[in-house]
C-alpha cells in the first residue's frame, strides 16, 4: 500500500498487515495535504488516533462502525 485515502476501501487484512509506523506515515501524508497549518506534533497525534480507529474498524471492534457512521452524518 503506497497511499491512504479514507474514502477508498481496503481490506482489513491489507490494513492490519502494515506495521503501525507505516499506518501512521500513510495517514499523516494524507492529512498533511489538507492541514498545512497544523504543527507536526499535532498532525502526529491526530494520525495516531486515526490509526487506532482504523485498526478497531479492521478488527471489528463493537460500536466503532456505528460511531463512525454517526460522526460522518454529523460532519465530524
């Protein structure tokens, strides 16, 4: 996997096969294009939290899909 876009589906196995550092790098690269004024440390924290959520989705943790759908509906 060379790039990340949350609007493009990937398999859970493909995502979970990446090591955490690569997951964070991919998500940071994606967000860096949209939030150029965000300090690097804040981007790293955001990306790390995003990885946690992506991993929970990929592992099928209960309530995560419903919560994500609710946030998307609310524009979160």
